[in-house]
């Protein structure tokens, strides 16, 4: 199973919005709604930010939102803050589980 | 609040077997309908799902690792474990354990801090 495709990096200024894409196939992203997103700060464990395409766990700010269209899922972060600077990974069910290669978000 | 903590040898020689344990605290490993998973991250790289186990003992493995992998659970110790045989240097990675919640939608909702495994002679 190939990793899902994410941009290597994205950037934005504080207060702006950024969107991170996650492209797969009809066998993973396109075939299931078990899409989740994880935030990872350097040296830390991943943290669940979005699940079931667009649901937020308790405690995750509503600045984080998710969506899906066809074989591409997206994570949008609005009102960027300095602490949002991290790596972000998408994940999809695909008869097993597959992650994206990760996107480094830089807050300028 | 459930917490997970990985433990392991740190350094393993090529061709040997690595065994890791994840201790679950703050909640029972069985009876909650959770899956218990292992995920690894090669240095500077993305995440790779290794496999998971249900509290009944049913396992699901990444096909690329299936022939060398065993995941087991010890409910009496509230632990689950990973055994990976015939390791190579390419398997040097941070190994995380994580809980999979299935109610409503499946997701890896709780993670341990990770344990670094270095494969080197």
C-alpha cells in the first residue's frame, strides 16, 4: 500500500488560513470516510486533530476543520497561531491503514 | 485519562528479534471495544502502521510485515507487545503504541511517547 500524497510543506502568516491536501486512491481516501489527521510537534508523539473526515475530538479548537472530495482529503487551519507550526499527517483506512508522508507547516 | 507507555531494548543487532511492550494505565485494556496498535516512524520520515490487536486476541497486520510480526496482549498486566524478527538497519525507527477507538469512527486517539529502536551491530 503506497503512502497517501501530501505536500512537503505549506506556510502562512499568523491569522491566515492554510489548507493541507491528502490525495489517495479509490481504495483508500476515495473509498472510506475513516480519514483522520494528526499533528506532531518536534520530538513529540502525534496528536489526533480530526477524525471521520471532519470531526474534532474534545479539546481541539474549531480553527481546525476537515473535508473530503473524491480521492482528496483536506485539513484547513484558520486563524493561524505560532503553536500550529508542526508536521501534519493524514491517515485513511484501506483494508489496513495508510498514512500520508507528512506536511511541515511553517507559521511565518 | 488513559495513558500508554512503550518500553524496549533500545539497541538490537541485525537479524535479531526486537520485542517491545506497551503498558496501558488509567483504564482496562480489555472490555472497552478498543484495538491496540503499533505504529513506527523512521528518522525524518512519515508514519507507518504496523498492526493492531483486539482485546480478544484477534490481530491485523501490515501485509509487508506479516511474516515477521507478532502482536500479543496480556490482559492480566494491562499490556500488549510487539515482536518483530529478522530486523535490518532499515527498521531503525521510533515505535509508538496507540489506542484505536471504533465508536462512531475509527481513529488512533491516544498515543504513547514512543521508544526508539536502533538496529546496528
